[in-house]
C-alpha cells in the first residue's frame, strides 16, 4: 500500500503507457489522437487528470494525497468559474465531495467506482456538446487510467494467489 508519492508515480507511469498507446492509434478511431503528443495543453491535462484520479480513492482520509487533490481541485474549480463554466465547476465540486459518503477503502476502492466516478467527463459532453466527445473520451481514459493505477498499487485489481499448505 503505497503513500501519495507511490500513487502519483503509479498514475504518471500508467498514464504514460496510455498516452503512448493513444499516440500509436490510427487517427480515424478518435479524431484527436493523431496530435495528442503535439498538443501540449491536452498532454499536460491528461497527466494532471491521471494524478488527480490516482489520488482520488484516498481522499477520504486526512493525508498528503488529500491535500494535493483538493489543492489542485480548488485551483481547477476557480479557473472554471473565472472562465464562466459554472456547470463544470459545480460538477467538479460535487465529485470532490463524494468520498466523504463512506468509509476508507469502501466504495472509492472498487472497480465499479473506477469506471463510474469519472463518467461525468463523457456523459456531460454527450448530453450537451457532442463536438468535444472525442476529447472527452481521451480525458475519461486518463481518469480511469489514474484510478486504475491506484487500485493496482493497493493490490485491489488482482487478488494475491494463496496456495494451500504453502508457507
């Protein structure tokens, strides 16, 4: 069970693999994949999103990861408000509050949460602005990748194999 530094490193490494995979995908699959590496804002954003979601499952406890997550979340929320994106700011605030509705290693450490917690990233563009759906899918992938890295490093993706009679 790594601390916040391990989860940050895990999110960065897993997201680097994700971005590398996206960069090798033919541009016909997702319109925005062909220039993902040259689009610096998108690239930086993908790593920030992956780190945030790599820390997310542990923000229900008073920890360094919690402080980093909420520090970045409040900056993102302020930027969204300043840009006039009140709906996005409201959803970010709602997402940030959800971990307090449970105990540590409860629902936030589930594979289902790994898929559902970041889902507003694709649901909202699907409902309101389908022109950005390709980019939303790429960002959703980074969020799931970061979340996955957390569960992976906490040993919650694959259970350890115990051999009967073994020591």
